[in-house]
């Protein structure tokens, strides 16, 4: 049975390390959530090892810089791991053969910044590409904006490398925007080849686990997505804490937390979390 808690410090003594999602938990993409910085400071003061595990198409370093720029201490997190970093490392190690990539990004320049240090070429011509690099989507992108490109990729048998499996992401002001995972899952449903990086897929959890040198039963995953954070942590054998004030905040406006959480988990086919709290602070 999920335990409703007020803060992570209520249960922190049961764990050696706490791994946190980024958007919807630490910040809304622009501003830290109220109390989030103080909550991180409290966990650090109690001796907890902290990490960030984010379904971000960008590499780890720019995500760490973003978090620091929002006011979190520069040394707060021992590890910042992203799905974009995981793909970069796979290409660098030769585990992905594609070297000519057609990028879909949130902003101009994102793909070029991500590709620095790799022996890859970026192209806007899907007919010249060996893979589609699906990193991000412009906020407000039309649902069919990339349909022709993805249809051509499917027809050619060109795989999609999706470095953000999230289907939706929270933004400032309680807005929710479509994320790359929505396109990638639709593409896969239509017969396209997709390789997902990030949560809920087990390899990225194992990578963080090994880097922190902490056994699964002493790790806590904190996130606002049942599909990615909670299901992924559960599959890795970690305890999980679901933040109600992030991606799914609208489901919990007036409802009993456990009743609403049970209905949401059932609708998404996801496991119930070990704990649930409104926000970090």
C-alpha cells in the first residue's frame, strides 16, 4: 500500500541514495518548485547521496548547468544522468552504428551541441540519414509537424533514436506540452523502428545504480511520471516516491490522494509507488 508522506525526510533514513527526476520534481523548466532547494539541502545535510535521472535529450553537463543556474548548489548531485547522455555514450563506444543523423529538436542548435565530440554528421535530408535523432519538440508543435519525415523514415527502414521517452512534460503555469515519446510511440505503433533511451528502460537505472555503488534496496527513485519514473524504478527493484504536484497535478486538485493515484495507475497500467507526496518541500 502506498504511504502518503509530507516530505522525503520522513523516510530518508531507509535509503542511502535518492535519485530525482528533473522536470516536475525539481523545477517546471523555468523555476524551482517552492521548497525544492531547501529539501535538497536537507537531504544533503542528512548524508544522503543524491543524483538526477532525467529523460532529457541533451547531455548531462548542460542539464547540470541548468539546475545550478536555477539556484541548486553546484555540488548537490553526485551524478546527473540523462537519456541524451546515454545515447552519446553508446555512439562513442560503437554500440550504435548510425553516423548520419536527421535531428528533431526543441530549439535550433540543440543537436549540434549534443553531437560535439562524436564522429557523426547531421542532416535535414531524411533520404540521406541513417537514423532520426528525436531529442525534443518545439513547445506548441503541431501534432503532424513531423509526420512526413517520420513516414519517410519508416518507409526507408531508418530507425528513430528517441532520447526523450516522455509523452508529455510540465511547463511553468501548469501547462503540459507534448514530448518526443508521444511521437516515438505512435511511430512504433505504425511499424516504425524505435530505440528508446531513458526511463523506464532498465539499462539507465542500472547505470546509475553502478555509478553510485548502492544496492537496489537502498535506492529511492523520486518522480512525477508513473509510466517512466515509478514503473522504471519499480522494475529496477528500487523504492519509489511519486510527486503529485508535477505532470499529473490536475488529477489531484480535489481528490483523495490514494483514490486518485489508484485510478491514475490503473489507467496507465503502472505500479503503485511506495510513497507519495505533493512536492519536495
